[in-house]
C-alpha cells in the first residue's frame, strides 16, 4: 500500500473561504491520501471546520499537521481535535 502525502507549507492557498473548501471537497472523496502537512497556510477557523467536516466522512487520512496556522482560534482547534 502506498503512503501518499500532501505537503503544503507557507503557500497561503489553503486559507479561508472557497480555497479551503476546494481542499475539503477533494478530501471527502480521497481514497489514497494518508498524510496532510498543511503548516503555515493561514488556515483559520472556517478552513479548519471545512477540513474537519471532510475528515468525518473519510477515514483514509491518518495524520494531519496544521502547525503555524495563526488564524486558527479555539473553534478551529476544537473541531480538528474532535474530528475522527
């Protein structure tokens, strides 16, 4: 089995609104991506909620790194923590 990773560091393409929603849509149907490194992409609460919602319907990803996303508040951290 392949271990497929998405690495996106400081690209700022995954921030609020539709840009993060696009990633979340792809995650919902993902069948191979197991690790997501999304460090320093300015993902805030809205983006964290979109990612968490996608992870609730897709259990393929097993690792997620959202370090240094300074826009993330308590709500974003909570939904990511509580996502399966």
